[in-house]
C-alpha cells in the first residue's frame, strides 16, 4: 500500500517550503510595531496599577485618589492581581503579535468599556460635593489606550489578506 502523496518525497520526510501556510495571515513586522508598542504601554499601566492595588489599596484609593473609604480591601487586592494577570497576557500577545494580532481586540474592548464606565460615573454617578476630575482623567486615559490599540489594529488589518 503506497501512502505517498503526489509531490511529496517517497521517504515521507517533510521538505521546507517558501509558500505561506494555507489559512495563515501574513503580517509584516513593521505594520505591527505600533500595536506592539501600544500593548506594551497598556501592560505597563495595568502592571503598575495592579501592583499598587495589591500592595496598598486603601492608601491608593483614599489618600492618592481622594475616594471615600471602602471598608474591606480584599476585593481591591483581587482586582490588583487580575490587573497584573491582564498585563502579563498583553505582553504575551505582544510577543507573538505577528500570529496573534487579532487577539488585541479583547484588550481594546476592555479599554473602551472602562472608559465608558469612568465617563458615566463622572457624569452621573458621583454624590454632591465629590470631585469628578479623577474620573474624567481615568476616562480620557482609558480612551487614549483604547484609541492606540484600535489604531494599531487598523494599521495591522490593512496589511493582512482577507
């Protein structure tokens, strides 16, 4: 019984090919550099914020950010650990961006959702006498991070075949 495929060597050894693999999108390195930088920048922000929440959640929220006391801080520490995990995922995706560039959509979704939440809280969710400045700045920051990732995705998507 002959199992040799037409065009394949008789000994069954694989031969290198210069053709792109079927179904694989070819992405040029220079097209993903902006997206890679945006992911690294956002990962740095998440890692710093997560570390601060993990180490000193009460001081960060009450003293630095001027928010009212929250009582139990365990959930803030858990949020800090999740932020560090998200930063690690961003770095892993950025390192394999030529193959996994479309995974960055997940990080863009998170950034847009956080920007919307911060802006809505600034506009409608604060009590009388509470400052909205921090929430507007957070909303603008998240929106800037989302815009950077979306711009990087747009640049990268232009170079990929349909």
